[in-house]
C-alpha cells in the first residue's frame, strides 16, 4: 500500500492497494480512477518523475514498468532486474532510480531508466531522497535506525537510532524536514533526522496490535508542504475473522492536526 504525489501536478496522486492495482486522482483525492496495464499482483510500487509530467515507474510482480502518459499505458522495461519484494522506488531530479529491496536486498540504483541495476547498500531498506539534492539519501533498518548518505550511497552516517519505520519522506520544499511512520505514530523531524516529535492523527491503536496496522504511507504536497496525505490501515479482529479498513487522511497544517 503506497501513496505518491506528482511533483509537476500537485492535485495528482497515485495510490497502490494491497488488493491489487493502481488508482489515480487528479483532484487531490476527491475521486479516484483505476489504472490498467500492469500485472494483476497484490501490490505494486510506484515512483513519479519529478522533472517530466506524466512519467512514472512501477515495480509490479518481477517486472519494472514505465509510463509516459500518466498511467494510461505501461511498457515493460526489464524483468527480474532488481529482485523480489521491492518496498520503495524513487526517481531523482537527475533521472537516477533507487529501489529499496526487502529480504536483505538493500538499496539498488539504476542510471539507465531501470534496464540495469547495481547495489549501493546491502544492509538497509526504506529509501528517501532529498528533492533538493539527489545525492542525499536516507535509509532505515535495524539496528542502526536512520542513516544518511550525501554521495549517492557510497558512504553512510548514522543520524538516529530510532528503530524501524514503515515509511520515510523528505519535505520537497524543505530538506531538513522529514516524516516517518512507526506503527500508530507519525514522527516529524525538522533538523534532518537528528531529533523527532510525535504527531497525532486521530486514530487509536488496535488492541491487540496487528501487523501491518497503523500509518502505512505519507505524501507531502509538492507545492504546499502544509498539506499531507496519509494512508492508515486498521484491522478489526472478530471471532473467526480478521478484516481491515483503509483510510485516507489529510492534514492542512503540516501534521499538527
């Protein structure tokens, strides 16, 4: 389950669902339409090109796909080039692609549009990129917490040993502001990850806790960083049945409410 905003069109967002498929909104989340052309897998991972409107990349199943028409059609770029269980995908302003691969796959990088990939980290996952500086990367993974690289992944320094997050996002207008998800907490840093505060988002934890319950994804409006969009998963455990409901949440004040 993921959420991604188009930097060129602030009212355009894409959402991937655990039930399969991609959805798109062009009115800031007021209405959504399904996108076709990708394999019918349980989940797909998406990255939107910050420089080229309508261009996005997706990992669906074991294929890497590209669209240049806002998701109306998709072309297969490569097959089994990255590996399985891709958790996050990012494209920088310089055109480089980074993928966070689960199962110990670490971070992979492509400089040819996704046709070929090389590993830049074998230990960490959950990738965020500074929109102002494409060589500045953030990763997260136990036991070291949040790490930062300023040279495209060649070297890493530990910023904070806060544990494992479900997402990590950099404010596109302010490089020092980061958001992270930790179960039923949204964490915010205004000093580049050195310290964090917890933001309330109106939900109480499920009891007993269920994984992956809580805040799953967050997107920052590319033009107005006070607007945050989030996806929350809440499980309901009744005798003989475990069901979940997904909620789209919105903050208009940078996460204060």
